[in-house]
C-alpha cells in the first residue's frame, strides 16, 4: 500500500468519512475536521510511519496533499 492510500485510510478512519478523499481536499472546509480531529490524524500518521511532526509543521497542514508531501520529506530524511 502506498503512502497516499495509507494516509487516506487513516483520515477516513479518524473522521468516519465515507466519501472519496482527494488530494486537493482541505481538512477543515472539505472534510469538516476540527483541531481535535487534526491531532488524532497527526498522531495516527506519526505512529503509522514512525515519524515526528512538530506543532509548527502540523499548523501548516491544510490539505491532504500537504500532509502527504510532509510525510514523504520526513521519510526521506529518516533514511
């Protein structure tokens, strides 16, 4: 399973979201995620990919695409 699919699966689970999630979706406006939802998503992502996302980094995440890009960067740095 690739990163995009894993991320979308985590988001779908955390938000109980049934519709298709697209990379261009905004967490707050398109997926109705509040700050607690975002914390849960970030924690799940950190656990799944064994990475750390700082508060500063997480505050800049507003779309699915942003999150996937950050994860890829973190995974490359980790190697």
